[in-house]
């Protein structure tokens, strides 16, 4: 979460509540259950209309 140290807001989406819990524990500012909510809309709400500026997929 180096980006967070630089002032970024971290929003995470996944279909797994377990993965999202780990994201919360690691300091994510916002989490979205992708199969229940619209991540794109949530990001726009958080940023005042700006779409995702950086998107990274991490699988593990």
C-alpha cells in the first residue's frame, strides 16, 4: 500500500468477502462486493466523478 503513503485513496473490489476483509485489514479506504454493487459507480462517488486513475489486479 505504498500509494496510500503518498496520499492515494485505496478502493478495492472483489466477489469474496474474505478477500475484502484482508483489504480492510491492510488499510483499504473502501471495499465493494463486485457481484452486489457497481465498483465504477462507487469510485465515482468517492472521487467526485473521477473514474479510476490506476487499476491493478493482484491474484494470490
